C-alpha cells in the first residue's frame, strides 16, 4: 500500500512528463492513422463443389492440391490482359499512365483458403476468398464482382482445355504406340521367317528328329557293316568258283564299280582296258558257269545296297549336322525372340492402358462441357464495405495509448531515479543509513495552497484533455 502511495506521489510530481508523453504519442498515432491513404476491402467467397457423378465412375482429368491450383489460377487471372477491361470500364487509377493501371490493380488482389462454413482462413479448406482492396468503397465491390467472374470463367475454361488437352495427348500416344506395335509385329514375323526351325516351338521337334536320325544312322551303319561282310563272303565264293579266272574277276569288279562310278572314272577305264585285252586273246569260257553268274549277281546287288546305304548315311549325317547347328543357335534365337516379344507385350499393354485413359479423358471432357464435374460456385458475393481495411486505425490508436502510458511512466521513473532530492524518511535511511530523529510535516501557507490548487487544476485539465482526445480518436477510427 505504501509503494502504491509513493507511486501516486511520483506521478503527481512528474505529471507534466506523463501529459507530454501522452500528447506526443497520441498525436503521432493520430497522424499515422488518419494521414495515409485509406483502402476498403470487398471479399467474395467461392466454394469448390464436388462432381455430380461419383469419382469411381468418371474420374476428372483436372487434379492437384487446391493451394497449388489457386496459385496457378491467380497467375492466369491477375494479368494485365485480363484486368485491362476492368480498368477501362471503371476508369481506375486515372492518375497513372495507361500501361501501368492494370499492373497496379493486380497488386490489390489476393486469395486465401477459407473454411466453407465459418469463412475463417483455413489451410486446405474447400473454399477460397478473393479479396480486392481499393480506395473507393463503392467501386471496390464492382471490381470484386468482375474479378470473381474472371476466376469462374478462367477456371471453367482451364478445366475444359485441360481435359481436351489430355484427350489429345492420349490420342497422340495411342497413335505412336499403334505404329510401334505394327513395327514390332512385322519384325517378329520377319525374324520367325528368317529363323525357321530355330524357334522355341521347333526345339522339341528338332530334338525328337535328332534322336530319330541317330537311330536311323545306327541302323544304316549296321546295314553297311552287314553288307560289307556279305560282299567279302561273296568275293570269296566268286574266287573259288571262277578258279581264279581273271576275266570273270575283272567283269565282276567292273559290274561292282559301275554301281559307284561313272564310265569316265579311271577305275572303270582301267577295268575296261583289261577286259578288252583278255577278250582279244580268246575270252573267258568259264563265265558261262551258272553258279558264278549267281554269285556275281548277288555281289552286284550287295554293292548296290552298300552304295545306297552310304548315300543315305551321308544324307542322315548332313541332316544331323544341320539339327546340331540349330540346337547350338536355338538359345540365342530364343533370347532375341523373347526380347522382341517382351517389347511387343509391353507396347500392347501400354496401348491398352492409353486407350482406357483416353476414354476416361473423353468422359471427363464431356463432364466439364456439361458442367457436371468439379465446379466453382460463389458462396458469398462481394459487398460494399462499411469500414476501411487499411490502415488499422483502432490498432494504431490502441498501440499509441499503450505506448503513451508506458513511455510516460518509464520516463518518470527514470527521471525520479536520477533525482537526489530527499523527500521522505525512506530517502533519509537510504542516504544516511539510519532513521531520522524527527520528521517535520509540510506546513503550507496561503501561497502554497494556491500553487497546489493550480497544479491540481492543470493536472486535471491535462488528463481530461488526453483521455478525451484518445476517446475521440478511437471513435473516429471506428
């Protein structure tokens, strides 16, 4: 209680400082609040309505976070080209050059996401407010109405163009993939034709054929060995029957040789010369022996069989070599065919996906054209403002009052702390370290009473004036 009484006494002594601080701070606040330009704000709210058709049935091609979409729309709408008609129609910013008026208006337009129920700022809300600031409270509403229309028209046009652009993109991608699929089909067909017999479908058949040829080759070689042994036996029988007749032997060899060689072969010519030489000297009467003729006939037949088997053996061996070559190349051919087939399957799958997305894009374009997709609707139209938006006069005046009181009290305390005048017993204790022996109260005469009354009057007048000025300024701000 004593501290508060001392504080009141301090304020009483330093009332001039407090009055001066209040006067200066409130004057500065008044100048800041009422001397600058005044702007009025008109706000319209647009809500984002969902599509009439469920999203799982018809998905819109226009997507993205609302904040990002608003930023893009704001950049498209708030341009000199789009704002110039508004400036010309309402004759805005006549004091500026014509080329700068639209850009000046763009600086007074802003958007913010809001809650569609409370209309309070909310990040991620399903609505947004379009704010327009201008110095004329009547024109600011007209400007806001026109800007709202710009937002609605631009959004509708952008969504329709986006859906149409998406459809064109999918058409181009589909055409490109169709050409790619056709090219891959042709390449696969040519590859299969060039590698006939080496394809994966032919590998099993080639293996079975190879096994069969190996068995045939084994049988042929067995026949050759058997016929060779039989030929050797017949040669022995022929020699025994012919008794070593040279003419019979030569004719037998000639018959056998003709089964293998042509008449131009050196062996045939040699045998013919030898036979002709023997016949020239008297012939070979023993060749008329029926047993000898039978053996020679069998020998000729065996030679023919051996020649046929050897020819078949060569053909089978060649066929086996071809199949073995195909077996060696088959893995590389299969790998290359798998690559072509994989590319074809990927292209075909992508083509089908593109066609499906193209259908979705076409449906989305129809939704946008019929205004059945996600759309913007005006939730609250702009209104004519009743109070200014800038500057915030109430805030400035309240700040001036707090600054005035704080500076007045602070400066008074600072001045009081630097004053060494002794005014109370506490000052005596602080100055001399002990209490005073006696305290003589203040004895005022008539002159002192008049001075005191005058000071109190000035204090009352100053305080009343400061409070009245503050109240008047705040009411004016309201």
